[in-house]
C-alpha cells in the first residue's frame, strides 16, 4: 500500500509540474521507528474544492483543463525524473 501511495504522489508531482519544475523527495528516520517521507513539487497546486475531495473514496478529482498536454508532458518528464 505504501508503494502505491508513493508512486501515485510522485506521478502526480510529475504530471502537474511544468517543464523545468522541481520535485523533491526525502525520507528521514523519526523517533518511535517511523519514517517521514516528503514529496514536494513546484506544480500548479490544488484548489480548495479538489483538496476537500482528496480523501473521499467515492469522488474522483480531475483537472480537465490539463488533459490535452498531460500525455506529452508526462512522457518527457518521466524519462528524466525516474532514473
């Protein structure tokens, strides 16, 4: 489950960051044997409406205004960023 969550967060960071954008991934060992993973990006962000739907299983948040360029941007970014 953690694998899928991490892949999804990284995938979204790539999808929604412009060409030349920054994605930072870090992990630190915390007290009590926990690991804190942070994934931050310089992407377009989320509206309050999208944020409110983020953890609702029945809702699918989408960004129709971005779908046209999504495939070509993801192809270019994923090759550079996933190595």
